[in-house]
């Protein structure tokens, strides 16, 4: 199976790029002033579902690198991310499956984006503490979510902001593993295996 580091490097750019693709499908679908009919709407929502799954994969991969003493915080971030993504996926299923149509309850519609943003910000914050991401990364991520919430038509810009926020995670030149950086406070510490390189670690078989 691919290593966790490969998951991080691939999911970090893939998730916001898929979100950008969804936003373009959405703009194309609404070019005539109405949503649907046509292939753009279902294809766009399938791409959106893919983006959400990539975000969850990224969150899970980051969580796996956190040492024991930080696992409770990381688990909270992962749970919040998954919960928020589930609310979005509920909306996708509602659109794609008329037979299963059940609108997302208002409380979940409000809580979903907040939980998603909070969860990812927590996990990115752990990477900042581990010197694996710049301080502005979680701040920029929150700004991207806020941009989409202000007006859904701003989603293309929001996706680009999220791409910029996660771009540091896609770089192969990480110098410190998250696990060691969170457990060893030495600034000068430089392990031989970087976090975000192929083969840094592997999933349990």
C-alpha cells in the first residue's frame, strides 16, 4: 500500500483542485440561470464528493503521524473534519439520488462547514507546531472556507485559497517528521527521513 507521506503529498493539492473543478462545473451548469438539467450538475457533484474524500484522506494521514501525547487533539480534528464532510456528502446524495431525497436539516447545514473548517484547522495547527507547515497555512484555510460561505459564487476563489493553504504539504522537501517534531522540542533536530517523501513510512499491512 502507498505510504502515508504519499497520501499527504497527493491529497493536499488534489482536494482543492477537485473543489475548483466542481466550482467550474457549477458555473457552467448555472450559465443559463437555472441549475440543471444536464450532465454538468451530476458530474460536478461527483467531483465535489471526490474533493471531500480527498480532504478526509488528508486529515486521516496527518492524524496518523501525531504521537501519542497529541492524539486526543488530532482525533478531535479528524472527527470534526469527517463530521463536516459527512454533512456535505449528505447534500450530494440528496442531489444525485431523488429516490433518497432528504434535505439536510438546518442545524447540520450550519454546523457542517464550521466543523469541517475547525477540524482541518486543528490538524494544520499541529503541523505548524511540528514545523511542517507555515503559520499562515491554517489561517489561510479558514479564510478560504469563509470566502465560500460568504457567497457560494466565490467558490472558485475559495478553492484557490485552499490550494495555497495546503501547498506546503505537497512539497517533498520536508525536513522534520511530525512525530519527532512534536515529541522532541529541539529546533536543530533533523531526522534522516523527511515526512513528505515517498517511503517515509508505510501503512500497517
